[in-house]
C-alpha cells in the first residue's frame, strides 16, 4: 500500500483558544460535530467555556 502525504491540520481549543498539542495521547481532548457539520475540539478543562464563546 502506498503512503500518501496528508496535510497536517492543527486544531484550536474552542474554550481557551490555544492550539491543541498532540503527542499521540488525546485523553484530555473532547470532540463535537454539530448538525451543520462544524467540528469542534476542546480541552476537557475548557468544556464550560466552549458554549459561552463563538467559534475560534
């Protein structure tokens, strides 16, 4: 099977606005996909802040 060069996408926390760093362990990161197809990533500790702000 041939390897493809897939562009790396950075995700930003919707609660604090900081980039989500990945070291392979994403146990502290949550993911939501809305009915409109918007994908939101955020730190577990920032969950309450996500719904108070607009999309970052």
